């Protein structure tokens, strides 16, 4: 048993600092953008290509909430939201964001007011309620891109529905932005979006090497731009740099975890307020999170972009987010990841305030054990509410999990 | 007012040769099921389900409607129901349908229906096609291929029942029945064959009910157990207006259209402002304020199923809006236990005292 | 050569010493409260005194439980899941399902022959379904917790506790007593409450297991009422080791031997 937990991890990628700058710049611009550009809020899974092509300044409350979580402000903001009547049983991202709004405080300086809110339920239904609430508080128009849930493969009428909604969005967004949509510009945005998505997948897939040059925790941190700055040239350039640095690590045989013994998949959202602790704890047990389906989600559907049929392509991309797919599909994906990334186990974060991700985990765990003979760990916690986290209990379970993997 | 129980109806329906579709909450096309030879039996829980084989498919923070319904369905003898229909109401029912389809795989087919969240052109067109998709699935199970006339007849019948439901809900104060009897009637729509519901609804005793004290609006998902209404009456209040998912939120508008799918689609997306379709907040609260004013209700009681997120998001602004208008507001959570906990009764008691 | 296993939990601290033949030479359980290292010192002292040994007779030490990483003289620390599995397999080698109901948590552990852990599920979020629940109920009924085993003799099982929460269940019991419900029915309901909660947690661990062979550990294993109900629910006889609340420390000692 290693008593001293230092020196277990390789130093963070140099690119991490640059990513921090990219996001900080975006937030900084947001501090003074009202009156300069039109502002669109979007849910992390919402289609933003039309908005980008119309030069909206883009802001996503999801990213802001995750940032607050990572800065350990989730519990404090949740309490403020609860004081205002919001239940502890709703999504902790929403509670964090409500709390920040009521308190008038945010780690990003000042949040730009929206001229338009675009929300898609391709990650959950809860997000609709959250964004409709913000629309009511801020008196801003809310446009819903309704993505029917895919219990099976996507059907024609489902794709058609999303496409029609995108077409309905165009005149609304044009009116608010005061500009006319250029299809040329839209295609350029799509091309960059696809490039971002493809690059992101390449980066994630590099972790199939042994030892994994980057871990899921690196990816949780690096995913900021793919969520908030998707389709930006700066993101493409950034990811190219990340890939170069990762390839350098592979060439030098450097692993994210120095004594890599076990490789696992992380299912569900990260535990934002304990990223460093979890990373070190797992590393002390010789465990590297080689891949997570949460990070994978931002690149996997990029394959559906279509420059010849731009709107239809966008419709398919956003219909096929992993969270909009069945529990059976998620299991298949996990099985493919076990093979591709040579995994020894699966950690299923039973996230108390994310039902769409957490329901189905028990059956998935049973299937993984029965069909692939690999152990899983169900870990009860929450993505943003640190009051749901018990260090001792988590520590106990992680150790038992490591022992199960041998 | 004699209303048969669910058990009696199941036997009766099976004898008549109809198939039974177990339907989860809560927006779904009754007429479509009917025309393909399915009688819908809705499952809202039920309360106090014994977990006979102990198997847990869902974590503890999943609502009891999903937990109990799953348990209940799996414990029923296979021959009782012919298919299970799960509308896409929320994240939890989404999970339930997916887990049933992909993992549990009961003998009965699991059918789903997605009702869109808006009332735009795109929503209407999608609803139409989604209904056609469901129709194909129902045809595969039943082997039926209904004519246009059969469609019209089925829709007309459901429209008649919906009309009665609307009439009864809006004029509660003209029916001489206790609140419990009233809700027993409203909730019988969940399982009574439509003709029988129409008959019962047409024969509710008219008159001024003997209900004392302040009138309430009741909102939320499902009032279980029905004893809740006896207790509300005992504590000195009564219900004058309803905003429950199982009752008034399914008072759809009726339309005349030649094409039955277009007609059903228009209707299904015309529900009153509802949290599960994420109706914009202002629209929902304006509607509820109107309801309060029309009915002269003096306060609002929300009876929610624990962990039901669609309701929970609206509660703070709902409460604020009502309180600003001078109406006291009480929020209660239930885990569908067969008895009402004493703590809940205490709170209702205090609330009624405030109103009186 | 002797080997020491220390299970330092949140409600009690247990020390077990075994010899090279896996026989328990001495053991001691001390309730912890807030000062669990005081309890550890006391337990260690008792165990050494009873066996007539001292620190230098101990070859290796393994610690387990929540406080395992803070035991300074340990050679290794191992999870309580693995230690419980190890310990029970020594008594009942065929065990493939271990149910442990302790003071503050309950676990279901799926075990392979040889004692290796394959899967586990835990309830450590809520007092209901643990020894703490029984303590609270015993207080309300003003009986000794040991009496729960016999107090339900002859009960028909007509009563149920509907509340999931321990605090609310307490008030429910108070009202049952006030209504004049017989103590045997109330006790029966209490035992059943723990059994059904445990059963729900357990069932997932039995999927795909042929020839289920069940054992129990933890203080609540001494409550025959709960055990009988679990046997009925699982449709299997449950094997109970001597000193069921010391299995974790015993397993740790076995690991120390290896």
C-alpha cells in the first residue's frame, strides 16, 4: 500500500493551461458583450452552428455550472437555490446555476444577458425546465430543439422533426441577430465543427495505448472547448496542439498514471469538486481511467455532419448524442470500449441528480459481469453537490474495486 | 354512484375479447389504442407494492411511480396484459422504458410514444407521424386494420368522454358528492371502458355538495391514497379546482379533421399548460391564476410524487406567483405509501387553519 | 507466529489474533464513539492480555474498515469487503453470497470459491436496514436489542412499518404501541423491515449464481428473527459463523498470514 500519494501522476499536459486561457478569454469577452454583440445562451448539447454563423456571442450555463462545481462552489450555490424553494432532488447543475443567479455572484466575472436561449433535450428533459425557468427570470425568448429519444435506431420522421425545427429557428435567430444567414458561412462552421469533433475523438482514442498517455480526468478538464467553443478555429488549433503533446508522451512511453495496473471506463458525469482527489486516489491504486463516455459524447456524433445537406446533417448529429440513446446502446458502447481500450473494469458513477444517465446502470453492471466477466463498481455521489459525497465511503469502495480487479 | 374496481374491469375486458394495454403516465392517444382493439389500463404506482423478488433495477432516487409500476408489471401473470405503452413523459419513464426493452424484456411488447414539447408546425407534423408509427406497432400486435369510420367512431367516443371530464371538473360545485367520490369518478377514467365512464359521468348526482370551509386548488401528479380527500374534508376544507396530471391536465381540446391522425395529433398536443412538456412558466402560471380566480379557490395544495423533477422545477415560481396574489401555498411530497403519514396530515391541518 | 487483524469501523473497533493454523487465539470488540483510537488501544490491550502475548509475538498486521489507513503499525490495509469475504470463506468455503449487516451499513458480497470478491452492493447512506435502526426501535419499545430475536414468537405478521426513514419509523412505532398493537407483531414488523430492505440490496448479487450458498455476518446476524425472514425471502438456509461481528477482523488476520 503506497502511503504517500504524491508522484503517482505525470504532470498535467502543457495544453491544460492554454485551455484555461481560451475559456477565460471567452468569459472575459462575455463580461462586456451586451450591447456589442447579440448573445445566445445554449444548452451544452444544443445545435449552435446556425447561431455561430449569425455571429451570436455564445454562452452555456452548463459549462458555467460545471466550472462552479470544479471551484467547489456547487454546495454553496445549491443552498442558495434551496433557500429560494428549489428542491434538493433536482439536477445539481441547475441548482448551482440558480444559486449563482440569485446570489448575483459568479467566478466568471459577469454573465452576459441572453437575447435568445436555445435549448435541446438531447441530454435530458430536466434541461428544458431549467432553461425555461431562466427564460422566465430573464424575460428572454426560449427556442426548444426537441430531440425525440432514440429507444432504437433513428427513424426518418424523428430526423425530419429536428430538421424542421432548425429551419424554424433560422428566421427567429435572423430577426434577433439582425443578420441574414449565409450558407457559405454555415458550411464553414460545420466543417470546423466536424474537424473539432474528429480531433477530439482522435485525442480520446490515443488512450487505447498502454500506458494511457492521458486519463479521463485530463479529458474532463480538456473538454471545455468542445462544449463551449465548438467549431471555433482556436479550438481546432488547440486540439491539434493537444494531439501533438499526447503523441510526444506516447513516443516517450509516458503514462498519465505512473504505475498503471488497471484500466477502467468512467460512466456518467464526473465528480467535479473532487477531480484531483479522485484522480490521485485511483492512481494510488494503480488505476487509470482510460476513457469515459461523457467525454466521448462530444465527438461521437460528429460523424453525422454533412456538408452537402447541412441542416439535415446537424439534425442527425444532435439527435445522436449518447445521452439521447437507449440503455442498451450505452451498454454496447461500453462493451466496445472495454475491447478498444483494453479495460479491466467499469466505474459507474450513480449520480444522484442525473437520472437519464444513472437509470439502467444496475442492469449494465450485471451484463458487464455476466457477459464480459469484468467487474464494475457502482459509486454513489453527485456531479456538483459535494454534500452527497462521503470521502470515507468512496475510498472504501474504490479500494474494494481495485482488489476485485486483482 | 357505483364504480367497478380495476380488478373487476380487467376480468370483464378479457371476457369481451379485447386486449389490455398497460399504460404508464400520462399523455397518450386513447382512441388509437381503442381502434386497434386495446383497452388501456393506466398504472400510477400503484401504492404499496411488495417487492416480491427483491430485484432492484433503479436507484433509490427514482420515483415510486417507476419503481412500483415496474414491480407491479413484472409480478402480474403474463396473460393479464398484452402490451405495455410508456409515453415519454420524463427522464425516469424514459429510463423505465429503455430498461424494460433492453434488459428486462418481459413477454409483452414494450411500446413507446414521444409527444413533442411544443405546438409548432413541426410539432404537429411529428406527432402525426409518431402516431402512425405507434399504429403500425399496435397493428403488429393485434392484427387489426381499422377503417376510417372506425377511427372516427373511436375518436368521437373519446371526445365525448373528454367533454364530460371537462364539464365535471369545471363545475365541481354542482355535483352532490364528497371530494373522495368526485376523485374516484375522475380517476376511473384511468381504467373504465369509455362507454362505462360516459354512463357513470352522466349519472353523477347533481346538487350542492355539503362541503364546508375554504376551497382549494389541488395540483401535482396523482392523489394517492384517495383517503387524502376524506382527510382534507375532515380538516375543514374542500377541493374546488383541479390541476392534477391524472385528471385535468388531460382535458384536451377537440377538433374536427377528416384525417384521423391529424385529428388525434392536434388533440394530443393541445393539453393544458403542463410541467412535463415544459410549458413556458409565465403561460402556466397565467393559466393557473385564471383557474384560481374562476373557481374562487382560497389556496393551493401541491401533492407531488417525491423525485418528480418536472413538478419540482416549477414549484418556487408557482409558490411565489400564488402568494403574491394572496393565495397561501402548501407543498407536500408523497412516496405513494398506502397510508397518509401523520406529518402530512399535520401540515394540511395547519394550512387549512391559515386559510380559514 | 501470530497474526493480527484490526477492523476499525465507525461504531466499533475489533481486533483478532490468529495462529498459523488459522485458529482464533484472542479477540475483542470495543465500541468506538468519537475516539476510535482510544478504542483501538483498549481492544489491543485486552486481546494481548487475554492471550498472554505482546506486540513482539505478532508477525504481521492487516487493518480494515473506515479507519484502516490510520492504523500506524499495519503492514497493509485491505478493504472490509475483501476481508469479510475472506473471513466467511474460512468458515463456509462454498459461500457465494455474504450478507453483512453492521451497526451503520449493510453489504451484499458475491464471492467466488476461495473467497475472492466478484461484486458487491452496499447501503451506507441510510440508517434504515442497519443495526442503528434496531437500536432506535429498541429504545422506543424500551427493550433490549437482543430480545428482538424472541419477542416476535407467534406473531402473525399482520403489521408493517410503512416508513422508509428511521426517524419517521420511530414515531410510527410509538403510534402502534399507543393503539395497543401487540409487541410481538411490532417486533415482527421491525425484523421484517430490515429483512426486506436487505433483500432488495442483495438480489442483484444473486443473478447468474447457480447453487446459491448464503452466509451472514455482522452484529444483526445474531437476531434470529431477521435471519429467519431473510431465509424465507431468499428461499435458502443462511449459515452464521460464531462471533459474526468479528468476521472482518478475522479476514484481515487471515490476509496478514499470507
